């Protein structure tokens, strides 16, 4: 098992976890460091061209919702009337070139891929999509989620269930061969996550590290540069939060900040590791008391710096 998966499993105790509590454990400094370590093996490091990797986890207080257009039906042929979540977990992998041009710093996007995951609790071996209870008599949250993530019918995007004005209208995400939407199952017996493509009857047999490497290697995820609808979803998430570890002058060009972040987590990386873990644990316990649904966003940014003027960004 990959170090990323082993580190994530070690974050859990012997207690039984609910969906939200299990998802909270992704927010762990050791998991961040494991991802950084595993993805840093091929970073360039020459005199005038070097690369840094920045990983950040943040929580969004409001999960974006989709209101499907027209008459849509779930797998049991029940009509879908209510809005449905985009997902519980959004992972973005970007590769950006940063260089100096006529005294100013410029950036060029080389890769911008992302994927979405719906998380569930299941002790089934193996877990099979759709994970969780599906009502045969009427559409419920699980069957609505499967309809969206498998077929991506046209929809309007809303900030919350109570909002009457959409953030964006007529979103038509293009389907593709590379999967970009998944279901995930957490097993309380072995404290392991398994992932599967969002497709009815799909067996979940992928580890978290498979998702991370698949995104990096362009086997998973959707390129925001090639799909306007997917770029809209990504942009609405990026407007709320972004990778806080990238140097600010570079980060401001990658994603212009349109509004302040509304997130649960704080920037605590300047603290010693044991203090950071203590603070993270307290945050997790406090927020879990309220059981308010949130979306976890994982940002992975590979930034290539070219030119001697960029030497100040080299990580020591």
C-alpha cells in the first residue's frame, strides 16, 4: 500500500465513524506531507529551472448544488425534483509555469485538472456504486447524486438549497473517456477508503493514492481549459478558497481572488507539527458537533520556475 494510503489510515482510531467524521480525517498535516513526498520525486531542480509542490486542504461551508433541467429520472425510474450536491470532495491538480518577462512575473497554465467525489460509509466488501441506501419508491440523495455524477445532465448551479438565484445557469458538462467523478466508501472495520468511477454497479477498487496519481498523470480528472462548464464549477470553488501555500504574487495570477474565503480551517503551517495536529483535532471535534455538511477541497499545485529572477521562490 502506498505511503499516502497508509498515512490516511493511521489518522483513524478504533471508533466507528460517520460519513462527515470520516471525511474530516483527510484534513491532516501528515496526509499533506505524504502527498507532497510522493509527488515530489520527479520535480526539476537545476540552476535556472526548478519546481516546487504546494498542497493545501480547505473546507467550504456551502456545498454547490445542481438543479437538473427537464424531467430527469434515477436508476429506479423515479423522477428527480430536488437539487443535489456536486460532491463531498473536490481535488484539483495544476501545473503552472512562472517566469520573468520585462521585469514582471508572468504565469502560463500547463495543466489544470480536477475531479469530484461523493463520499459514503460502507462495510461491504467490495463496495459497489451507488454506495448507500437507494429508495426504490422515490428519488433520494444517493440516487440523485448518481444521476448527476454518472450522466451530467444540464443543470443550474446554486450556492445553497435555499437560494432561488443560481450562481450559473445552463451548465452542460461534457462526458469523456477519462473519469472525473467518483464515489468513495469508508470501511469502519479496516479504516480504509476505496473509490470507484461514478457508474451504476461499478466496483470500488481504487485507493486514495490511485486517485491522486491518476489526476497527476492525466488518467483521471477533467481539464478545465477544455470544458467551459467544468471551468465554471471549478471557478466557483476557487472563488471561495485556493492553495494558500503558493507565494502570493504567483497565486494572484493563477486565480484572482474575488471574495474572502469562508472556510473552517486556518493557515497553521507556521506552527510546530505537534501544535498543528492538536489545533486540527480540536477544529475537527468542534465542527463535527454541528454536523453541518461541508465540501473538502484539496489543491495540489506544481509550479515550474524559470529564470534567475525566480530564484527567490526556491524552497530550501
